[in-house]
C-alpha cells in the first residue's frame, strides 16, 4: 500500500497572507493569519505532486481523506506551554553551553557570573527559554559522566530557574530528575530519548514537556558517513513511530516539540533537504523546533570555518524557517536574529 505524506507549500506572510485567509484563498498555519499557504505537495517514496487547496476535493477518496486529516493538524491552533506562545511565531530557545568543548562557544560562559549575565542577556533580548547544557554533543564529542555534567550546571540552574524560564539540554534521566525538581520548564534530549532508557519514565512520571529530536548515531560517530534511503521521509517515519510509542506507554499530553536534528547524523545534502522541506513536519501535529544556529551547513555553503562568523547564515536560515511556519528556533545570537526578523516583517508590510 502506498504511503502518502503531506507537505504544505507556497506560503504567504504578513498582510498579504491575512488578505488571502480572509478571502478563503489560503489556509493559516496553526490558526495564525499572518502566515498561510494555498498549495500542498503530496509525496510518496517514488513521486511528488503539487496541488492547490481548491483541488483537494477532486482527489481519490482515500487520499483526500488522508490530506484533510493532515490539514486539520496543520491549521489547528497550538496551545502554548513552557513560556512558549504559538499565537505568533517564532519563539526562541537561547543557547547557554556550560561546557569547555561546545562547537561554537565552548568555555566562554563557564564562570558563574558570565553564565548568569549571558542567560539574562538572552532572555532580555527576547528568548522565551534559556537552554542550558553541561555536556557537549558536537560531532566527535564523547559522553561525560553524570556527576561531571551535573556539577557543571547545578549552581547556575538553581540560580537562574528562580529568575527566568529554563530548558535543560541533557540525555541523562538522573540529570532530568534533578533539573525538573529545581524547576526547569522543558527537557531537550538530542538523542530522541534513545540514550538513556529511563528518560521516558521520568518524563511520564513528571508530565514534563520535552523536545523529541532525531539523531542518527551518537555524537562520537554521527558524522561518519550518515546514510538514509530518503532523509526527509525516514526522519518523518521516525517521529511518527516514536510518537506512537510514547502514546502507548502513557505519555498523553501534547507538550511535545519535534526537532529534525540539523547536523546530527546528516551531511550537507541531508541538511539542505530537511531545511527546504521543513514544512512536512507540520502534519505530525506538534510544534517544530530547528537548531540552525552557527551550524556546519553555513560553513559548508559559505566556505567560512569560523563559527563566530556564521551569524549571517543563521539570520538567513532563521527568516526562511519562520516563513515556513517553524514555531521555535534554537539560537545563540538572539538579539541579532530577532533584529533580522523585525526588519523582514517591517519590509513586507509595504
């Protein structure tokens, strides 16, 4: 039996979008009139076909039923959680790495005073949450022991969780337990809950919102010739299967965020296909997060190897992702990204 996937496309943004939605010539993403679409791409493992939304009723009944079901998930309003608000987009996770070896800012914010100042700066610049991590998961990195990871972050977590909303970037269940007890609002596990089998039980017991990320392999080996049959559809299938499993073990809440994991077991071709077709993940029915900030794909395209000089590529990809309906961006340079988005929004008003 042929498996069909629905990807919304041909987006409109701003006042033009509002006009088309009001005239019922386009459909809003997540009920937000400022961003809408009037075409869908019907994808299988062997074919792709674009149809306009007014042609859906002419499709064969089983296919029409599947697409209408997907469109309900794509257009329905999303309820906010963990200081994330989905009545407008994007939201921002500000990155704070308390590690000596992260790929772009390792060691920069290890001291308590610097870490607190940076977290507050990111929040005041417009981040909804500050994503704090004590273990690097950059390509080639090795896992560290639990005690070392917790010692790196515990004092900062305790201090900041009383002041601003915090997300905890960890793969380890005991670190999650301790962070949740302190008051973190979101768990961000880059392994897709695969690294530690107890993480699902911790999240279930505490009813905690979390990010479900796709990753092929471990950070130590994930960039050693990653291979997919079709990266876009393989990753979509991973999410669908994982979400079904989570439901089956009793995680019933909808406070789950989907992250395709740019750079986690993907080469440039894989990353570009995921980014350019990112809107396929809306049909899963959950908010989508993308970590595009300072990633290697920017260096591969621009031929510039200094991660500190990748802000331009981060701004460009962030604006594109926003116009594809992506609800959350995980970024290092919150002020610069928001500045770029504000300028873009103002330009298209005219």
